[in-house]
C-alpha cells in the first residue's frame, strides 16, 4: 500500500450558497471549502485536498483530475440533473478501478450514487430543525475512530427516514434516530469493483452541519477509510477470455466462436 498522501477531490454543485441567503451566510466560500478544511484538519500531511465544482469545465472532473484522485467526495442536491452523463460514466469507471467515493447527504439522489448502487436511493424526509442522534453500531470501525460516546447529536437537522432504497450495505456504521420519530441508516459502506463507497447522511445546507466536530471527524475518517484500498494489484473490467489457459486442460472441446 502506498504511503504517499491521499489525494482528495471535494466535489460540490455549489448552487444553494449563491441563491439562498441562509446558506450563503453559513458557507460564504461554499460548503466545499469547509469540507476541505475539515479533511485537512484531521488528516494533515497525510492528505492533499483540492476542490471541484459543477460550474467548472467538465465539472472540474477532467480525466487528469480523476487520474490524480484517490478519494472523491460528492455533495449535490439542486443540480443532480445538470451533471453531464459523460462525467458520471468517468467517475463510475474510476470507482470500479479503485478510487474511493464519499457521498454526502442529498448526494443520495446523485446520478453517480444511483448508478453505482443500482436502486432508486429514495428516502423520506422533513425539514423541521429537529434533533438527530447518530448511534454508532460498529464502534470498532475505523470510521468511528476518535468518537467519545456511543452516539453524537446534532441539535437541528433535516430528517431522512426509512425506507432508504439502497442495496444492503456491506457495513452499517451509524443509525440515526430523529426527534420526530424516524430512523435511518446514516453511515454505510459498499464495495464496487476495486473501489469503496461511504455514504454519510449529515449535511443539510441550511444548518451548520459541516462545522460540527463529530461530523468533521467522521468525514475525514471516511476519506481515509475508502482510500485504504489503494493497491497496485491489477483489476480487469472488460471480461477477458483467458485463452490459452494457465494450465493444460485435458478435454478436447470445440468452441462455437459465434456464441461469444
Ligand atoms: Zn438536505
């Protein structure tokens, strides 16, 4: 495994801050800059962080940027449909090749998340500034490293509730309880190809979620965790026919090549 710094690209649609006064006041330089700071704050010299936004050419996700990205974080909400399908395919391919992906909050409905998971990723929601308690149900998981209690609490959040239409997670690290009664699987991981995905629920734009110490810690832990599969081992993604075989095969078998 490489010991060089994790190369992180924090991607943000960067729309709400410019149109909504509450969001603009909370995040005057955009949510992406605050998320980038949180990652640097916790990972220090072990990380190099850049940001990219929807408005940049190729949404800031050129072939070169993605080739130089070990972990991509994704926040989108109002402009999912404006993300070019070609860029989505490019990100998808990179995840299968081993790039880590951290999808945040309303990114549950992004093209890239739905494409990777293959389900609707629908959920129920309500914005009522209610309390959320995120219970850690895998306290031994690296993503929970540094938390000091069995749960952490956000005083005012948007609610996301079950049923969350996702494939069963490989790991379920956090389950949220909401003041209004719902529960939600709010910290999940999946493997796709050689890549690892972490979905983390908090992040509604009208509350100061990305200034919360626990959220910042889990975000950074998540980045570190999905990058942990950086390995030089090859991955084949084009269903190759292995002929000749690695060892001799006794059978005399005629292949109808027209079937392949
Ligand atoms: Zn939201």
